């Protein structure tokens, strides 16, 4: 069955494939009047695509849902943004195996299997991070959308052979004060490049869409 036929008979499309899938599928779904849950949020680092999707959602009276993914604290960032945020930093630590195949790793010839200690692989803006590690730091995109944008949100990616879990730390400062969150996630059983909590976040978002009672920001 073709995509056009599928989206004509559903109310909600859940994208869980890739950033390229976001560019191909999401615009079609929105034009057909379908709301969409986007898991490959990194695709929205592309300003033109982001503005296109937001415009289509408004034009066709649809909803775009972005689950919190593998982090906690999105509610706090949303709240803090109402007053003003001065800085947001995401530090992601993963076992080397979870970073295998990332474009940044391949382009720079980084031999992850030879690392013997914690090593900083990348430091830069969220806009660059989601392109360098498209399967690893989609949370950076979600944080950027909730807060101060892709160019002001900073990201650090660290490979640590001593880890067995994916660790995400978020530091936020602003007019409200400051807060720090830290999550130690078990990798997904099916895909070590992502965290199990990311899948659970999608399930939680589906429940929230259907539930008449909304709790939290």
C-alpha cells in the first residue's frame, strides 16, 4: 500500500524511521490532515523544513507531537522559557558501541573500539550535533525546540568505555534560576544507539493524546 493511501485513512502518523523519513513523510501527512508524532526530531534543525512543517500544521489544523525522548526536564525548559533562558547545555555520554557509524565518527576516522578512557568526541551547537550524530542526540533537537533554539543550545558528546548505559545531563540557567537533570538510560534492546526511555516516551505521548486529563506542563 502506498503512503498516500495509508495517510488517507488514519488520524495520527508516528514517524520512527529517520531524519530523511521526516522530510518525506511528515509534509504529506500534514497536507492530508493527519497529526504527526515525530521521533527523529533532529531533522528539524533544518530551519526551512521546520518552518514548512509548522506552517502546514497550522494551515491544515493538525498537531505535531515531539515526545521528550531519552531525557527528563523538557517540562522545566518549557516553563522557564516563558520568562527567559540564558543558557542550555546537553552532555551526552555513551558506550563507544552506541556511537558506531555516526557520520561525525566516520568522517573523522575515530576508532571507537580503541578508546580506553572517557573521550570528548564533539562540542558545539545543537544544529551541528544532530547532523553529526543523527541517531544519537535527537534529544538535543527536542531541547532546542522547547528552549532557546538550535544555535544557542550547546551539546557535548562523550564516548566512555566504562559505561553500560546512555547518560544525558541537561543544565539550564535563566531568570527563573537554574536546574540540572541527569538520566542514566539502559539502551534499547533492539537498538543500542538509542535509549529504552525514548520508546517509552513515545508510548506515554500516545496515552497523553488520548487522555482527557493532562498532568504536568
